[in-house]
């Protein structure tokens, strides 16, 4: 029996390293080269020098890893990493930095499945699988050690000299461009995402030994009001991916807040900046005592936060999650997840709308006996599957994008779907106010709502969120921040709502949340900062403290 065999070509490692370099720089770096041309546009010689240095460094790097049994896995890894990263960079304007690697590792199957579209899979086959098969197929001619070293020196040294010489000659232009445009090198594929993954790994290993420092152990509930037997119940709604500019309460030309507008005692806090551009950064930061400028992931994880301070004051807390979890914020309190429930009224395909949180609130409010803070972590406007966040039949903006692949939809359809999620959050917040109001004889209710970050829906070619802070557009960093105080609470504390409106014209930020919740719950502690409490200074009872 004879077998047909295709002879696998035997190739030197030098042309293979050059071929991989060319493949990656040509197919996976459209965003990188577009930015390069834009930033060096006025200086064609600087652009040419930059391109030559990039190519030379890649050839040197890819040749230097030419070790038997290592070279092929390394090339295949680089090809896959570049193919995946380029999809997000070129289609959605997303840069894979350290934070984004954190987002990827903390994502859920439900979140991820919306990004794994048919077009993405096709892209990965063409730009990942096929070139990897070619790399696996060719035989690399690994020369005897001495000869290989000589050959490598002959190629790598001139490459490094060329790159170094070009950088030296063009240093002033290069350095000012890199300083002004951090996003240029941050979009180089696959170097940037691989460096980001290494940095992320370092942070994770540094965090494994963190001992959590206590905070606000002096916290006490002070009761200036006149409400014997009536517990304070504050619902903190941690919003998801809602941007301020699409709220009609903030001047959006479309009516996305008909419900909130119909309620009295709704306060909107203007010009609010988020702590991060992703859930994994913003959420722990919002609930920590650190200001954004002073916050780091390690500090957030290493110090107790708002939930613990409330508990120190004897206030009970619960975290209910319709999203991807509290990111450690609720590690030391009750955390219940509703993200993949099976209530047929609100859930389908393993995902639920935010109504599940309102249902839980209605069940729990009659059981409340003491001061309580419920945190409701919404799924809100989480994309790209916006259409799954609201009820199609009652959605106000049509036609809406009903796909998680934006390439299936027009810009208007994407905007309609996104605005439908905002209108749905408006309804959910109204439902929460109604649930609290229904218990007015038993509790003093209040609600604070603030989104974790905003969203790009096509402005300047950007979609979704997670842009590095230094280059994040306002769409991703300006969030709605509002509160509702029940009439009972307003009377009890002799709060002047118009005074609060006048005092809170902005700017605000996530820094305000920690102190405003302590203020709303009348918690005394040395770490409380009245200047960051949006409720301070307008209550006759509390002014006497
Ligand atoms: Zn988020």
C-alpha cells in the first residue's frame, strides 16, 4: 500500500522569522499603522525611520527565539494573540492593555459568548489557524549550534544597529510622539497585549499575599432624625455602561428618562467622572475610600471599603448582582447572584434583565428590621448585546440592533438599541422607587444610582469601553449620578431639596459615592469627608451635628 505524502519543505529559521514578522505587521496592525501615519503624518522621513525600526526589531526578536521545540509554539502563540487583539483594535477601537487583560480573565461565559461572533471565528481561522498550520507544517532547519549563533549574529546585530541608529537619529521626534500618543505603541500587535499580559501576571502574583487593612472601625450610626422604629433603607444601584450624555436628565435630546422625570425628589449630580473605563477598575474604586487619583488595584484590594465601614456602624448590607459579580467589593458581606436565573418572566438563554433585582427588593423590603443598604449591581447597558437588556415590545427606539455583532447593524440601529437600555434603566430605577415607596409606613427609603463607566457607540470609530484612562473619550468616562430621597426621609431630616440642588452643580466623580452613602446613612467616622458628601449641608437636623 502506498501513501501519498506532501513533502514538508525544509527552511532556514531566518526566512521563517522574516515571514512571521511580515505577516504580523501587515495583517494584525492596521490600527497601529493608521495611528503611525496620523501621528508622523507631517514627517514622512520620521515615519519611514519608525517603520524600519519596528520591522528590524521584530526580525531580531523573532529570530532570537529560534530554539528547537520553542520557536514554533512561540510563533503560533504570537499569531493567535495578534489575530485576536487586531480584531478588537481594528473593528472596535479597543486596546488590549493590562486592565483589559484583567477584564478578559474576569469575564463570564455569558459575557464572552456575545463577543464570539461568526465573523470573529472566521477572522481567527483566516488570521490565526491557517498561518499557524503553515508554521507547523514547514520543517525548520536548525543548524549546529556554532553555525546557528554565527548566522543569528549576522542578522540580529545589524537589525539592532539599524533600529538603534534610527531611534538615535530621530530621537526628538520619536520621543515627543510617544509621549503625546501613548496609544501608538499600545496598539502594536502582538507586542503590546503580550507585555500587558506579563504585567497583569505580575500584579496578580503581588496581590496573592495581601492582608486586608481594617478601615473606619470607629464608624457609628448617629441618629439625628425623629423616626423611632423606622429603619433607613438605602438602595445603591451600581449602574453598568450607562453614559451621562444619553440621559435626558442631563440634556439628551431624546426622552430616555420619562419615569425618573415623573418623580419628585430626584437629584441629578452634574458632570460626574468615573474612576475607570471598565467594571473591574471602576467598581472596586467606587466602593473604596480612595480617590481616583490615589487609587490602585492593590490599595483597593488591601483595604476595607464602604461595605465594611457600614457594617462597622451596625448597618446591614447585601450585594445583589445581575452582572458579573462584585469584583471583590462584597467579599465580606452577603453577595447573591441573579445573572443567570431561570425566572421565565425576566430570563432567557441564561441571562436576566435587571427586573430580577427589583423582584428581590420587593421580597426583602418587608423583612427589613434595621438600617440597611442594598447594593444592586445592574447588567444595565452592557454590550455588545444591548438588545438583551430590555423588552423589545415596549422599547421606545426602533429599529434597534438585534445582534451582538455590530457589523450586522447601522450606526442608528446601534444607537437605538443602546438608548433602549438607558430607557430600561430609567424604568428599573422607577420600579425601585416604587418598591421603596410602597413600604413608606415602615422605612425611610432612599436610592443612589451611579454608573460604573460610559460607552462608545461608534464615535471616532470606537465601540464599547475599556479605553486606557489617558486616552478615554468623555463618552466612556462621564456617567449619570443621581439620587432619590423619599418624602418621609426629607421630612424626618428636614432636608432642603432645593438647597441640595443648588449645592450640587458639579463637578462630581466616583470619589463622592463613599462619603455620600455614609452621609445618607448618617454614619459618623473619622474617615468621613463632608466635602465629598453630596447630601451634606442642607439638612436642619444634620447641621446641628
Ligand atoms: Zn462596567
